[in-house]
C-alpha cells in the first residue's frame, strides 16, 4: 500500500470513528433525557457505548477485510447463496438483519449478552446501514 492510499485509509477510519462517537453521543443524550439519568451516569454509559462502537468499527474495517474481503462483498455473496438455498430473494440488508438475529438467538435465556455479542451486533447494524435497500 502506498503512502497516499495509507493516508486515505487512515482518514476514512478516523472519519468513521468520529461519526460513531457523534452517533453514540447523540444516542446517550436522547436516552438520558428519556430515562432521567444523572450526568455522571450518562457519562459512564456514553463511555461504554463509544467503546462498543469503536471496537465494532475496528472489527469491520480492520484486519478481517484482509482475510475475508469487504463486508459489502461478503454480504452480497451470502445473500446470493441464501437466495439460492431458500429459493427466494435475500438482500444484503436481509443478511445484516439476520446476522443480528443470529447473535440475539445465541444469547442464553435469562442471561445478558456478552460484550463480544454486543460488538458483533453493532458491527452488523453498521454494515447494514451502509447497504442499499433493494
């Protein structure tokens, strides 16, 4: 990778991180207002949310792309395979939503979802939000 490409990739990753931070801040502000949380609690919750979103961003845009290719290409391939198997049209966004449902289904009844599960759900949701509805 040349220096210009590396710089562009770094800028793109930083932009994604900034967007995730802004999204998390907006979400926690809304949640705090709705639930009447104290400023201290909101700050702690905001920090946890940002950590999850940042980790999801790193997973989506990190080394896994080198190993598996882009999430968009993977989801397109999965959609095609599932469509063939099920004999009905499955879109890339359907794949993202079903992957979220898979993660939810794996949480044992009466238990909290693990951090890893929450990171994966955030990642699938982020990927799904970038895919065109078809």
